[in-house]
């Protein structure tokens, strides 16, 4: 044999334990990890499809919807975005993207790859859109789909959504919303707000491992999919196939792909924990921990990127890097001394901010206090200041 077993695989796997206080993934509770250790089942075994059905029920609660088509895409949050784009848009369809960070940029990129006609209205980092601005753009561009991000994790902005579905439907558009970094940490009501497609990620507030993108399609959105003149370009992301595999269409389940069995177990357990706590408690816990963090940052003389508290998502806090401080040295201090992760900026906020995640299992007062303690220590180190 010319190729020998690699020496790196002779030793057993060794993974350090770190506290993940960045914008995701979050640490998972032991109960979720233990769920992944359950025996594997076949992806169409009745015992497994029962667990899938329990996941759907939990997701309907988290999304606050009675929609029939609620399922998961096997993949991370980007898979949810891709599934949304490729199902709702046909070539030359107009999509209006509300772009105030990297996730609007990514959605526009994906839509162009599917030959959609992409129109963009743009805001600076940390800014949000008013309903008047959005309605004026919808009237001007007459889109088939409006795409918005509720919690823009690259900037920490929280986009108001109430009333947006009404604007979209009045002008014949569907509303698609990215809630990857916000769902569970701040109020969201799919049905009441008239959202037609919503997706999230398992690895943020839900605190399950990254591997799936929960997604829901309204009846209005499914009617649009079924009326397509062209097939969905991605077989893997075709919501008609996914809806069938997840038991959403009232017909016998057919093999589409092998679902990530252990990840479904983990999500089921994470949803169980979320349901036990209740959405109101989840939202309150994230709100109070975020306020504790902001108060502590103020005592350290640090400023948030977003001045208006109403426009801040409680799940990802963006902190302006002070003049004379090297942001990367601070994140390295967190990691090298304490094995705690915080992140720098991303996209339009790169090099300008630190991002601290308060999501799900990690959203506790003790973790907030630890981040503030380390930040105070780090900023007192002369070597961290670039002008010294």
C-alpha cells in the first residue's frame, strides 16, 4: 500500500472545553449532548419519524405558527437561506433585500446565482429600516419577495418586523425572514406578523449543535412554490420533497435524503428544554442579561455600536473598539488566558467592533459577569494598546 494511515489518527480525539460567548455556535447543555448518544435509527423508521414529528411541534411553538410545512433543512443557517431563495424565486423574479449587514449581502448573492432580479435598499452598520422606507421601496420595485434579517449578527441590529407582512401582502409580495441569530432570544410571531418563510439555525439560542436549519413556509408561500413554472433548481433544497420527508403534506413519506439522525435527537431535546422554560421566560432572560452586559460595558467606558436600545438584538452585542486598542489582542487574551471566545466584527463591522453572544444555554448573569471581568483585565494590559 502506498498510502499509510495518518499518524494524527493514531491518538484518540482530544477537544478542549471552551466557553463560546461569540455570535455562535453556543455551548450545548449536557442534556442535549446525551441525546446525541442515543442509538441510531433508520431515517424512515417509525420511531424516528415520531421524533421528527415532535421536533415539528416544538418548532411551531418557537416560530409561533400553525403552518403545516415546518421542517428542517440538513445543513446550517446558510442552508435555510438557500432553501428560501431557491424555492420562492424563479429566473427574473424581483427580490427586494433589506441589507444592513452581511446576511443581506449573502441573500442578494444567492438570489443572483438563481438568476433573480435583485433590488437592494441599504442601511449602515447597526441601522434598521422604518416601515415607511420599506413600503416606499416595495411600491417602487414591486418585488415577488421581500427579504429581511431580524437579528443581524454582523452588527447587532434588531429589525422591527411588525407591520412588514401587511405591507408585503398589500403589494403582492411574500415576506421571508432570517432569524438565525435571534429566534428564541427576542419575540417573533410568524403568523401574527404575516411572515411567509422563516428559518433559523440550531446552534444559536436553541443551543443544539450546528447541523440543521429549521424552516417554516406559510400556506401562501407553498401556493407560490406549487405554482412555479420552472422546477426548483436544487433537488436537495426542494421544499416539496422536504415537506414530504418531514411528514407535512399528508402523503406517505418518501426517501429524499438521509436525515442527520443524532442531530434531530439533539434538536428535539433542545426544543424540549425551550418549551419547559417557555418563550416569555426565554425572551426575558435574554433581555435582562443583555441589559446587564450593557450596564457593565458602560462602567468600563465602552460604547455600544447601536445607540438606540430598541434597535439592539439581545442575542449579539456589538461593542465599539476604542481608539488605540488592537481588537484582535483582546480576543486572543480572552481565549489564551480563559478559553473564552468573543469575536471581532464581520462584514461591514470587521475591525470596528467586538461581538459578544448571549444565546440560549450561555445566556446567564454569571457568564455576563465573566465577560466583563475579562474585558476589564484585557483593557488594562499595556501590550493590548497599539499606541504603547
